C-alpha cells in the first residue's frame, strides 16, 4: 500500500492512477488526518443465466390463433 499526502497526490495524480491500474493500493492522506483510498472501478458485464425468467413470461392459449383484423389477408 502506498500512502501520499494530498499535495503530492495533486501533483502526481496521473502516476497514482497508473499505480492503481497496475494493482497497487494508493491511500491519500489529507492534512486533517482523513484518508481516502483510490480504487479502480471495473465494468460489470451482465451474464445471462439460463432459465432465470422461468415463470415470469405468460402466453395466452390463443397466442397463435388468427386475428380477426387480418382475415381479409389470410389465404
């Protein structure tokens, strides 16, 4: 873990971000003693789970029955 004071962090922010991207933990210490950790935000890719919507979708019994509005177009 790498600790730096706020003034140093302001001057070297790009380098600190590169360290965090490389897996290093960086903590910034403010003059009043408060500390803040820089962490990378990873994008979360949604992975669909097969069968997860089971029981949520309902179809009526006459789903594929011919529609009255289209009778003139039917053979």
